[in-house]
C-alpha cells in the first residue's frame, strides 16, 4: 500500500478555554473524580477559583448554597470553605460563648437553636437562642433570641425550615398517663397553620410501678415521633402525621427517620438484633419493607441510632447558607452498648457507620431478611475501649462524628490528688479522600463501605471547662456545644465554638 494511503491516528488537544467551559457543568463529586483521573484537569481546577471551590466542596462533603454569587462570589466562598475545613479538622476554638443557666432546667439543641425550659409552678418559660453560623454570616451579635410563657413543658423540638416548634407535656390523670403535644409557629407561638388543631392528646394506661422516665421528640416534615421510655425498661414510639393526626405505635428499641416516607427501627426479632426499614407514608398502615441483621454479638446489647443533625434533603436546606452538608453524603451511625456492665469482664461499646443512602433504595433485589454478611460489606465498626460512663456523645453532623472522652489521670505532683482532663475527638468519614489517609485500628471495614475515616483530637482548654468534666456534648454544622454542671452554684454552663 502506498505510504500516502496508510491510515493515520490524529489526536486533538482541547484548548483550556473549551475544557474549562466543559468542567463548569460538572457537579462537585464529578469534578473531584475527573481531577483524580486526569492531571491536567486537576491543575486547571487548582488554578481557577470557581473550579477549586467545587473541588473543595466535594472533599468537604458540602454543596453550594442558594445565596446569589452577586452577594458572595466563588472566591469569597472558597476562602470561607477552606477556613471552615481547617477549623473543623483541627478542632480550632475560633469563638467561645458561655451561658449560665440556673438549675433545675431542661436544656438542649434542636433546629439550630439552644433551648432552655424553666418550670414555675403551673407554667413554664421557654427561651430559644439561635446558634451562630459563619456559613450564613450570622455572628453572635445577629442571632435571634425568643422567650415565651406557656403551660408546663417536658420536651421540645424545633424545625426551622417549617417554622415549627413542638412542645410535649406528660401528666397522670385518673389512672392513666396523658401526653399532650402542641404545634406552634416558631415566631408567633400561635397555632401552626399546617396543624389541624393546636393540641393533640393521647393516653396510656398507668400502673403503680410504671412511669415515664424519658421522652423525646423527632420531627421530619409531616411526621412526628414521640419516644417514651418506661421505668420497667419498655420503650414505645408514637408515629404521628401532625397534618392530619393519623397515628401508630411501634415498640422498637430506637427509631430514626430517613425521610417522610421511610423510617428505621432498631430492635430484636427471634433472638437477633436487627434494623427494620418501615414505610410510613401512610401512618395508619405502617409496613415493614425489609429487615437487616446486625452482628450476632449485638443480640444482648442496647442498640440505638445516633441522630445526624445535618439536613436530610436539598429542599430543607437553610436559605442563607453559602454552603451546606450534602444530604447524599450523610452518615448513619448505630451504637451498641452492653445491657449490663460488669467490673470483672470487658464489655466493649461498638459504633457502626455506613452511608445513609444505602437504605434509600428499598427496591434493590435483596430478600426480606438481609444477613449481616451481605450488608455488613457496606459498614465500618469502631470498638470503644473505654467505659461508657467516660464517653459523652457521640453526635453526628453530615460525615463527621464528635464525642468527648472524660479521663481521670494521676497527677505527677501528688500521689493522692487526681487531675481531670477531657478530650474532644472527631471522626471525619468521607468518600472523597485518598484511602491511604484513613486511620487504622477499626474492628471491621467493609470492602464496599467507601468511607475513609480521618481522626483527630484535642484537649479541651482548661479555662473553657474550669476543671469540670463535660456532662454532655452536641454539635451542628457550625458549633460544638459542651454542657457542664457546676454543683457549687447550681448552674449549667455551655460552650459554643
């Protein structure tokens, strides 16, 4: 064949301008994968701020917020995001605020608000303090504070997206336990416009030896869950559609909403610890979609979900946030604690982590009962080798897990006095890091988990806790809240960082 008739292969190099135009259409995870596959794309992403911002969003497990670029251009968002990532990874104490709260009081975090309830005879005062946020340009001076006087309150839940606040009250009447829920507008404290009526009440038969020792509220769109723990050890959950007041009881150890349609329950079936996936789209006819077996060693333990405080969907994202935790990266966490602790034997706690998205596709071709060998491939398990009483937390935010270790160490200056110290720890579970960066020492790492834990810790500054051990810990996308109890002055101290 003549030389001029031979087939030739021509390679065309796309110009940077054209390549940049193409890359602008990629979402953060796709851009991150392209950067890992092509060195040239990575170089361009590091050079152009709009692409670098997308790349860092993926690494952080974040999404771009709805605030217009005219108010906050990519360069401003990138600087804030890099600072945000560095502060969280290093657990930097960028700001600290203290609240002194006289006891007795109910305190907690819900919907981006710190709430405290004080009972005064037949009525209560409810105070709400909005938590600061660098992502929303909301410094402490611009946070909102509300105070209401109402009937007695035993539990509170706030949903800022729906401008909803739910309060609960438990009381005994004529041989039964009555629970009263009130659905109010967050700002006016009047009846919420979506609620059929202001009040919903239900009753439970009471016995002399049975009382409610703990109650909790969960809100997810049109669904509310009321969890009641009785003195005899029984736990019951009322699932309620607060728009039409359809209701149904569940008797699992613990529950957690995936969304308005699906709910997870942890309990025991036929001697095995399992996680049940419920369809709650119609509360009156709740059905079990699938059951997932937990490790056999968890059969005699207390199994609980660790709530994730980040948003569940893009629809419920904060409207003033420059960026927010991507709902599809949310981590589901389950704890297993021994039912009885013995001083002569070792009973470890276990924490299980996996992507919450694993349960969001119930149409997959699994059987009704999924074995641990099968779905455990998507999970990570961490064994905690400390007494449960020394651990405060953990709490989950997006892909991050926070907890406090209260440790008592022997002082080198004295053989009789002990010095107390507390450490704050964080586990960042991301899919967008190099596997080599992940920590070692995990009990089980499923080959399909696609989560790479990066752990860090720091000692809590002594002036921040005044030598007092941390009583509890909570976290949001912007704050870590430490609860401290001072016995000498009967006050609760909390720190926001």
